[in-house]
C-alpha cells in the first residue's frame, strides 16, 4: 500500500452526514474541559496548555489566536487526538475522544478534515488523484470515487484542473485541492492550521470566501488557528485568545476586537489599529500651547451600544468647531467599529457639554496642537 499522510483516510461508508441541520446550529459541538499539556523541552518541562476550558458551537467558524508558542497548534491537534492532553477531556458531540479505542479514533478522524499552511499535496499525482487518494485507500470503487471527486472539484472551483499536477497550480489553487481533499469523507469539522499564511492577500480573501461558503453550505464547524488578525476579523464568529498556554479571553469577534480585555489581545490587535498619522504625532503636546490651540481627541467605536451604526451625538456636543482629522470605521459581524481623530478648539474642552460628552463616551484626549502658524 502506498504511504501517504492524510488525516482523513477512513472508509466513506457510515460517515456522518456533512450538513448540520439548521436546528442543531449553536449547540455545543466540541467541548474542552480543563486541558493540561506539558512537553519536555531542552530546558525542562514546558506548559503548552494549562486549565483550558471552552466550547465551540456547531456550525461556527471559531478562531484561536495567540503569539508564537502560545499553544495554538497543540490545542487544535487535541481535537483529532494528534496530540493527547496529559489530563482533561475533549468532548465531540458529548463523547470523550480520549477514551476512544483504535476503531473509535478511526471513526473520529473520518469526521474531522484538516488543511495546512503548505497544502501537503503529492506532487506526482494529479489534482483529481490527490483528492481521490483517501477514497482509494478506503476501498471506494473508482466510479463512485470519481463522482465524489468531481463534486468536490466543482465545490472548490477547480473542475478544469482535474488533470493538472500541483506544480502547475498557484498557491490558492493548491489550497483549494487541500480543501477538497479534506472534505472527501464528508467531515463535520474542518481544522485549518494557518491555511492562508502562505498566500498573498488577494488569494487569502478568495480562500476565506470559500471557507465561508463551505461553512454555510455544509454546516461544517470550522476551527482555525492563524497569526493574521485580519483573517479572524474576516470570517470568524468567535475567537479565543491563548497566552502562555492559558485562555485569556474568548467571545464574539466584534466584542473581543472592539474592546479587548486582555493585554495579550491588545498586543495582537495593535497592527490593525489606526495609529496617529506621523505629522500629527510630531505636533502633539500634552498641554495647550498658546492661544488658538486645539485638543486632539480619539473617539472609539467598539460596536457595543447601538448595533447598526455610530451615534454622532458626542461629535455634535463638541460644537461646530470640531474637525475630523483621521480614522475610519469597519463593520464587524454587523457592528460598526473603529476610531476617529477629531480636533476641537481647546476652550471647548472646558465647557460643560463637551466634558459631559467626553465622560459619557469612549473619548480620549490625546494631546494638543498649537494653532497653525
Ligand atoms: P503555537 O502553535 O501557539 O505556536 P505550540 O502549540 O506549537 O504553540 O507550542 C506551545 C509550546 O509547546 C511552545 O513553547 C512550544 O515550544 C512547545 N512545544 C510544542 N510542541 C513541542 C514538542 N513536540 N516538544 C517540545 N515542546 C513542544
């Protein structure tokens, strides 16, 4: 038998249906109960996971973030028991996967597809052969396998590349093959290990769109790890933040990204934030300098409060002298989020209405700039 390294290589017969019924959405699909994992490193034991407990709902796109070494890969790989925790449990549909015997593990891995940063395709096989391989190994008849492979290549938009070899494909096309292959046994869970990290931004967008499409069409639960916060912002419903093997934060993406509670999260998100433009930063001083100085304020919109948009009451309270300097808003999960930089005559900041607006909203005085010469 040929050697190959696919996480899903088990018979198609008996595979659970891929599509989660609408009614089942939102119920707990994967539960992590007090996971602990240590490795023996050269300098002694390393705690890769400590007291990690949380749940992933069925049909959700769930992101796990954290700096390098935070424990993301270890956590992801406990789902299909490629990594066994030292203690604690992983439950899938209520079943403790750590208790499964060999046959049980085989059945489990059939329900879990996985895609990788470097695609892991066999270069001597065509696109169709790469996708068909797990089926062939599982003993599926060639005619039935062909039907399934054709359907999957249609799904990922690669029907016309069925006979091409991986060397002739772009990175995005290779990942599409990886996705088709991961879905070959109709899994209920798709694990994505830095699946877009080797791709350029445009290709990343198209792969994310495909993952979103698959999540919607098939009702798959998608669990992904990434160092790219934009990926989380783009497609995840929920995000978990790991730091030093511990869970430091979890919640809906718009909440966690809009108002991060942990310093580790703020550090990860810093590259996404609008910083002060350099020319403005250079002119900023902590106190008003001379007559006609203006205060520079940052208005932050976290998406909390009114879901649909940003009320302009705070801006209005700053009076007609308020000037928009910089900033922008995004929409995250239907919530407007971002920040605006505004300058106002320094005198206004001493007035009661303005002070009330400052106190009531998330408005920060960053400093003052002198009147233009
Ligand atoms: P991440 O995916 O967030 O970068 P990992 O789960 O890969 O984090 O690693 C968590 C910690 O465990 C790190 O300190 C890493 O060096 C250590 N680690 C991971 N795998 C092993 C291993 N096989 N042997 C020893 N240490 C490991």
